[in-house]
């Protein structure tokens, strides 16, 4: 029965999207509201399945975990970004120097250099 419910939910969603474009001559506000209503009904049908309830449980667990995260302050974010930029510049200069040196050596070894 879950497969039937999921198929109905997918069909509702597809028909809502098709209807959004089919009624292109109507007001955008009305089309968006209609699409949101169809999405809400589709989600409600999908929620009635085991997969839907497991997915909803995952979403609520994820929200709980996000609330536990200690986010960095603005100062910490700027310092970390600055360090990353400095390291990128240093590695870029190192790779440019290495590339130039290897190009020079290959030129010497092949007799194309001066």
C-alpha cells in the first residue's frame, strides 16, 4: 500500500508542476499558491507511508543536531578565512616557482633553453 501512496504523491506533484506551467496565462501568485497547495497535499500523502515517517524522523533528528552545533564567532570566521587565503597564496607561489624551475630544467635538458 505504501508504493501506491508514494505513486499517488508523485503523480500529484507532477500534476501540480504541469498545472503551474499549463496555466501560464493566470496570475503568478495564484499559480504559486496552487502549486504550494498541491505540494502540501503530496507531502501529506507521502507522510502516511513508512518511508515518509522515517524521512520526517530523520529531518527532526537533523534539526536537533544542528541546534547542538557551536557556531564560530565572526572573529573566528574571519581569522580562519584569512589563514586559508594566506596558505593558498603561499602554496600558489611555491607551485609557480616549482613549475618555472622544472620548465627551465626541461629546457636545459632538451637543449631548447639558453
